[in-house]
């Protein structure tokens, strides 16, 4: 059973104007499945997991493309960065839109080679795991910008997200979503082993794979928190520089997302440290050994995991519209005042608090007023994203919004 992806229309529309489309993202989020579903009738599929094809493309790109004149889907292209120069010559010669679809796990080498070689010829579109919209078949494609017009449009397609903690714990990987009987523990154990053995070894030399695994566990335990390199380094007995380098690898591989503080000259006391979020809460739960939805829901980290899940869903809503850099921030100052999320849309600022509660109150938005200090910014009504079942105004400038609206 194929689950339709929200980004499909963006990919097809973009392919009308660019000769090369690169779909990036972590392993097993459905990049290949989606592209084969969309264009396999018109494009030959070749995977660079095929050692012979990889050897030919790496050693003699001209011969490879002579044998495979295209149009092509080239899967796992990060293994053959040598191909980009030849692809550039071919697309310049034929000047044909939608000629090549590429997939690749995001890596430093892949993005560097693409940027240097195919600038102006390639559209790069990131894909994450399944969103709740996709899992529940909600046909709504707008990014989450909590305006009145958004609420009006979204209310026409509302679908109650039932068994929420099952989905938070199960994770967003398409295979786990579709195969409900698949062993969750075995899946993620294999996933991490593959990720470390194939992607991490390709990116950097790691002398101690167990230490890297411990690092991932330590970072997962801190999802939703400020990123303190020194504290993690101290816990693991390594250097802060090593932790920074490894964090960059997870970020570039799209396993984690760093949410940066909102920066403005008028917010003098705002801190500069980012917060870290895992983009797949199933992987987070596996690493931190919350083995069932019930223990996760009732455990000590439930609040931070819920926040991580909501942030991930909002990020996906932007990525699925083709926006690779969502305009998302948070606020925290030296006085301890914090706003979980700030969504910037033009001059409009939407402050958001994320709460597990089904009993929201306007008191939860007390810190929204700090943003009034910013000149030329239009502070919009604040949002309490929560598990209350109905969109409800709590005051003239604060509204409780069910997470079903994401």
C-alpha cells in the first residue's frame, strides 16, 4: 500500500523548470518509493547500491550515461559525487526539464558537490518521515502559519488524530507505519546499525562506534532542551569539539533539527544557544529505551517528547511545501522567560506554546508580551497548541489550538 506524500505536487511542479531534482533526507523515509511511484513510467531506475553500476558511474561517467541515456532516477547518489560534473554537461547540452531525479541521504560531501557543480540547474527538496496528515490521509498542503485564514481553511479538513501516543512512539518511518506487526525494537536497532556503518563511516572517521552510539542516546535524552556541548562532552568523557562535529553530522543527515533563538537587537537579554530536536520520535523513544507508548506517555520525559513531536510535525508542514529553511525560532532570556516557538511570516510574528494539557489557560501565554518590544514587527495572537478538542479563544490575543490543526 502506497501512502501519498504531501510533497508530490511540489516535486512534479518543480520538475517543469529544473533539469535535476534532488530529494534528500534520512534513510528509509520513502524517497525512492515516492519517486518510483511518481515517474517510474517515464524514468529508468538505477540504484547506486548496485556495485557494478556504481563502479561504472564512478570510473567512467560518460560510459554510464551512454548505456543509460535517460531520463533517469539515480538512487543513493551520495556514493558517486564524481557523477555531478558529467550530469552538468548533459543537462547543459540537452536543456531539458525533469531529466534526472536523484535521491541521497544528506551528507557534507553530497551537498558540497551539488552546490559547486549544479548551481542553477538543480532543485533540492528535503523529505522527512510521514506526517500525521499523511498517515491519516488529510488532503491539506499549507505550512502551519497559525493565521485566521489558515484556521478557516484547515477547519474544513480536520481529522482527529486518534491514538496519538501510539504514533509518537511508533515513529514516522513509512515501513513501520504500514507494517503494523513489524517489530519496533528490531527495526530501529537495524536502522541505527545501518546509519552508523554506512552514512557515518562515509562522513567521518569514528574510532569508537560505541561512543558515537552513547552520544546519540545522550542527545536523544536532551531533545527539546538547550544544546550544551560541554555538558554532553563531560558526560561522555570526550571533547566539546568532538560533540560539535558529531552534532553537525546528525543535523546534516536530517536526524536532528537545531532550532535557533529569535535574534533581534531589541531583545538584549535573549540567549544565543540553539535547542535540539529529534525529527523522528520513534527513534528518540528507542534510543532512550521507552519501550511502549504507555510508559512514554506517563514517563518523566513525556512533556519534552510531546514538544519534540509537535515541532517535528510543524517542520514537516514547511518542508512539504518545498521550504527547506522553515522560519521557526524560539525565545529564552537570561531571566528565564521562554516561548517554545516563534513562527515568522513576513513581518508577522506568531508566538506558540506547546502543552500536553487538555485544559489550556491564557496564563500559559504570559511571556508572549516580550515580543512587543520589537519595532516594525507585527505581533499576532499567541497560540497554545494543546490537546483540547476545539479551537477556543482564551483572551483577545491568545487562542487554544488543538494539535489536529497542524
